[in-house]
């Protein structure tokens, strides 16, 4: 998942929104960690358990990574405007965990990453991931680099 995140980082640019879904412990944060590494941002990506969003500024001249745990977000991404993040979302790469049902109506352009974990078998560390690009931005994007 971490390696997938690193690969995904190469496809992303400022203004992109990535929506991560998958059950508890599926690997959403692990993927975001790789994404942060790939983007070259400051700070370790961890579960934003006690914060709704965390900003990781770029160590270079790339876009910052905004990592959102929408679990506690009542309304939607518009509520993020009130969070007083000192970056603008259109200039950032925004990754949202638990965003389903909250971000869809606000953004028709997004990369949807669904992580599936085999149920029942607790020793199975294999994840199946479905990546879907929605909207103009992703219409002709080549996602083949994501598959090894
Ligand atoms: N193939 C794998 N991909 C991702 N994580 C894995 C894998 N195998 C084992 N794990 C472990 O599963 C856990 C996944 O946790 P992670 O925080 O990434 O999930 P999450 O989807 O963000 O969970 P939450 O719903 O609590 O936010 C980590 O402890 C990780 O080490
Ligand atoms: Mg998480």
C-alpha cells in the first residue's frame, strides 16, 4: 500500500482530490504515508485521529499534502474552509479518508481509491485496490503506472 502511494504521488498535482475508502484498518493511512513520501512532504503521515485535517508542506516546490479524516466532519468539504488551514485546497493535493457521502457533491473531479481486504482471514495481508478517475481531469489520465 505504501509503494502504491508512492506511485500514485507521481500522477498527482495541485488541486487533485483523492478519496480513500475501505474498512477500518484497510490501509488508507498506509497508502497516504507512501503518498507523502512520493510527494516529498514534511512530517510523518499518521492517522489524524485527534484532528480533522493535517497539512504536510512540501520539502521542495511541490504542492502540500492535506490529509483529512472526514469521519468527524459533519457537513462536507465545505466545512474544511472553516478549519483555518493555512493552505488553499486548490493549491494542494487533498486526500480524504472516510469521505464517502460527504465529498461527492462538492467535487465531480476526483480519484476514487477503494481498498478491499479479504474478510475473515486475519492472516491475509493482501489488499485489492480499485482506482477510478472521475471527471475531466482523469478522463484521459493513464493510470497504468499504478499496476506493477
Ligand atoms: N497489505 C497491507 N496494506 C496496508 N496495511 C497493512 C497491510 N498488511 C497489514 N497492514 C497493517 O494494517 C494496518 C492498516 O492500518 P491503516 O491505518 O493504514 O488503515 P486505515 O484504513 O487508515 O484505518 P482506519 O480506518 O483506522 O483509518 C497497519 O497496521 C498496517 O501495518
Ligand atoms: Mg486511517
